[in-house]
């Protein structure tokens, strides 16, 4: 996405600012990102460069290899049917816990479907279009790079940029209750012409357990916010929870927002305090504080000592 925005002359910084996400995520591509944050980024990127078909271009150009370890395992399945079943089983483990892919057969037609299991509104359609490109990559691994589905389905009441998206996906698009690709059912028996043997499967980056709210909150705090220290209400909005609901779930895990925020602050601050010659003011700025005094007070509350005292004892 970043490369596409830059190649089109857009501003990546503006995309992250519109999405209300820290630009530091650009330098950490392997950090887990909430699905609703991914939705906003994709929507803002398409808006920045004026390309409704951007999601389709990204996934079609990436193909099966764009799915990383999941793609490697799917590409090794003996038939297309087995590949779709394998993707269904592994997607929550290796790619995204809040999405579903699966197969539906109705008479002579099969639907390779995709759905988001969280209640997310903004960017849902763009995410579906992105997913359709990846589903297309799965089928094309078995049917060849020029294969085209009978049609594609996207949810919603209207589809901006329909003609451009159809041109990228190579098929007509209709609106319906469930997103997916439609094709003749007999294609499910297509034999794998040869897995991606030039790539070795590697370990997937761990995805935080969807019920481990402490781990999810820790990841968000580690990433930071685009302006100032993270606020609880803003984080609750990103998680799709009320303040009280998040507090109850953290209490059930024996922790709290204040404890997690303090632990993350200590970890991030100590990493910067180890940098020779880095002023306290610069450390405060990098951590999102408006002045050194606010940072020093927050660090002392979390660790029981001042930043300068901590710096003298760090290895």
C-alpha cells in the first residue's frame, strides 16, 4: 500500500494522519494491526490517490505469495477444493482472526466466500475487494494466471469505481449479501500444477489471541498514537469496546489500563534511555509527550524513579 501511494505521488504521512494512526507503523511492517485500523488505512489510501480499484490492484499484484506463510501452505494443497479448505482452517491462525473464508456449493456453481466476523462499518467494502484479489490468486494457482471467475460479489448498496475494479479482477461484479467469487463447481477438482517450490514456509508472526485483551492493548500502546500519549477512550474506540467493557475484561485478566500503560512506557523509555547522548526532551517527544516534565512525571509514576536515575542503572 505504501509503495502504491508513493508511486502515485500521494502522501503516506497524510494517509496515516487521516486514519488517525501513528506513522511509526511504516517502519514496523510486522507489527500486528487491528482489522478496523487496516480498514481505515486502506480506505484513506484509496482516497489519497483517487483510485477506487486500489484494494484490488494490491491483492491481484501480490497474488498468492502476498498471503505469506498461509499462501505457501495453500499452494501445496493437492486440489483447489483442498486449498480452499486449508485456507478456511488456517486463516484465523496465520493471517487474521476476525475474518472467514470458505466454500459454498449451489448446483453447478461454487462460491469461494469471504466475510468479516467483526462489526466494522468503515472500509468493509474496500477490504472485501482486497480479499477478492487474494481469493483470485488462490484459484489462479490451480487454473492459470489468465483464469477469470464467472462473477464476483461484494456487499453493500453501491460500488464506487465498479468498472475499474471489474477490469482489475477480470469479471463482472454484483452486489449481494455475501462477498466471494463464483465459478463452475467442477473446477474444485483441479489438480495442483506445482506448488511454490522455490519458497520455504517460515514461521508466521504470532497473532494476539482475540480474547487476550491485555495483549491487544499492549500492542496498541507499543505502537503509540499520532498525537500525544494514548488515551483510553481513543483505544476503546479502536477496539470497538466501551470503556467499562474493556476495564472489566482487563480486570478478569488481573490487570488494568494503568498497569499496562506503565509497563509499556517503562519498556519504550528504557530503550531510548540507553541511547548515548539522547536528551530527555527528545525522548519525551518521541514518546508523544508535549514536554519533558510530563514524561518524567509519568515515568516516575510507572517505575518509581526518575528517567535520569533509571538511565544511570541501565546496562
